C-alpha cells in the first residue's frame, strides 16, 4: 500500500504521515520488523512521521479517525495528532 501511495504521488503532497501499530506484521523469525521497514521507507520524508499510532489494526484501544478533516501532527517528545475540526456525518 505504501508503494501505491508513492507511485500515485499522494505522499509527495502529504505534510505528515501517521502509521498504526502494525501488530503481528513482523517476520516470525524476527529478522524483519515492520517498524524498521516503515522507518526506512520514510527516512527521507520531509515532514513528521508517527509510527505506532493506536488506530486501525491495533492491539490497544483504537482511536477512530474521521476522514477529510484538518489535523496537525506534533512530533516532539510526546508525539500526537490534533484533529482541528469537527467531522460531518
């Protein structure tokens, strides 16, 4: 999916990337970890990248994220995402 986003040019328009926890996505041998793959793919991304965000396929309680709203990604000592407008149903 990440490759498709790169090929379509959508990631080039993104100002930040938020990636979920990726549970059970590591190779069983432990040689390849999904988190390391994502870190490598996004190492040259010019904006903030949050890895391990509790949304989507997750083992912890999941945050529901509305689509099509403005948000702000803060990548400091306590990384977070702030949704800046209400979702419309």
